[in-house]
C-alpha cells in the first residue's frame, strides 16, 4: 500500500465532486479522468479504520458482478482513500426508487442471497453483547446528553401515550431468544437504499460496514427495512416528518420484501428482521443526536413507536 505524506491528505491534485449526499459520513469524493473512464476516489480523514476495512471488504468480494472493483488505496497516518469506477449515470436506489422495477428489486435480493455464505451459529454471548452495546448503551448515551426527557418517563407522541424507553428496552431484552436462531453470514452490513447504486437497471453494492457484532442475513435485510419501512433517508435530511412516515401507504417493495423473507426464512425470520430494524434504529441515535436537529427526536419517537408495534406483534 502506498504511503502519502502525513497531514496532506492524498487527493490534493484531484477534482472534488459533491455527490449531494444526505447522510453524511464525512467522506470526500474526487474524480480522476482516465482513458478507460472516470474514477471516483473516496477519502476519509480521521479514524481511517472504517474506510480501510471497507476497501478490504470490497476488494475481497470483487468477484461478484454487483460489487464495484476498487483499486489504488492510499494510506497515511490520518487519511485513507481508494478508487472505484465513477458511474456517472447511476443513481442510488433511494433517489430512483420510483424508477426501479420488480426485476431490479429481485436482483437486489438475489445478490444478497448469493453473497451470503453461512458460517457459525449466533451464540448467546454474541446476542448479549449486541443488545448491551447496540441497544441499551446507545439509548442510555442519548439520555445522558439530553436533560429535557428522562429514560424512565412515559412518552406522548402525536397525542398517544407510549411506555418509557427504560420499559421498552427491558421488554425487548426479555425477548432476546427471538434473535437466537440464525447463522452468522457474509453480509454487506449497511445495505440501506442509499448504499445501492442502480446502473443500467442493475444493482451495485457500495459503502459496506463490517462492524456488526452479529452478521446474520436478518441483520442485512433489516437495513432495507430501515429504508422501506422507516424512511430512514428522508427522515435524516428532514425531508419528511414522523407524522408522514406513519401515514405512508406501505411501499410495494416493502410488501415484496416481507413476502420474500417469509417464504425463505419463515415467520420467525421476519420477526427477527423487525427486531434488528429496532436495533439499527437505536444504534444510530447518538450519532443522529450529535449531527441532526429536531430529526433526532423523530428518530427517537420512531424507535418508540416501532418497538411498541414489535412488542404487540410478539404477544400475538
Ligand atoms: N462509484 C460511484 N458512482 C456514482 N455515484 C456514487 C459512487 N459512489 C458513491 N456514489 C454516490 O454517493 C453517495 C455516497 O457514497 P457512499 O455511500 O460511498 O458514501 P458515504 O460513506 O455514505 O458517505 P456520505 O455519508 O457522505 O454519504 C451514494 O449514495 C451514491 O449516491
Ligand atoms: Mg453511504
């Protein structure tokens, strides 16, 4: 791997490009024209581990047609970057959701399935660690930072009363056995619609995240729930309010996704995906609290409402 001088970054002679992205990780993008077409360099300054792991994952999975070929990594003490083809005409699946047809959506699901390489069973220790660190701790962290709301207070959302976060998380923890079934698999780990590019009707998976304590297929599919059930992308940029999210008609791809899960992983698989969607929502809350304005409260309220719905579903 080539070394760039410390503190200089490694893209200073390249043309920056604003990809007008909503959920900002702080990555920067640059274009380099080459004889075989434009390349996009993705660079992150600061904690380089995440982008480095991302590059390695993409490189290791480059044999799949739906994984872009990455190249030319440059590492320095405080920055990491790599290149991949720049798909000028592509849009991410969130941007072009209305243009995606059933065939393309099925291809997304088939790609997830072909990536999946089942490994060992999820262990009780992994589940305990996962719930402690990605659910309980993240929520407690939010309430330590915010004085206006207490973790033990009941919640009134849009005129309706809901249990406190303390009560909800305790109840969720009491149903931890739901997560027990399933095998750790090879997953992308952050497959929201924004991380799927649609290029000539075909999906390409970008921006993977290997940092999931549990890596089951349900963890993967729950990211699609985040986009299709919880309007994650639009909620993050304040394009939509919580009230609208709750009044939206179910998207036909969400219906298709649930049918797919039911027929491949059964009703228990579907329940696990709903559970993981809650954990995905919870684990991003401290980040949303720091980086967003009132949208953070919408995310917190959505977590409460979805948890309440889930717990009702479990009792049925
Ligand atoms: N190779 C590419 N060709 C075309 N567009 C791309 C490419 N890579 C990324 N994009 C666009 O840029 C967006 C952000 O890219 P990516 O998901 O890699 O970054 P990120 O880590 O999520 O950064 P940010 O948080 O700033 O979005 C994607 O949703 C997509 O719209
Ligand atoms: Mg992304």
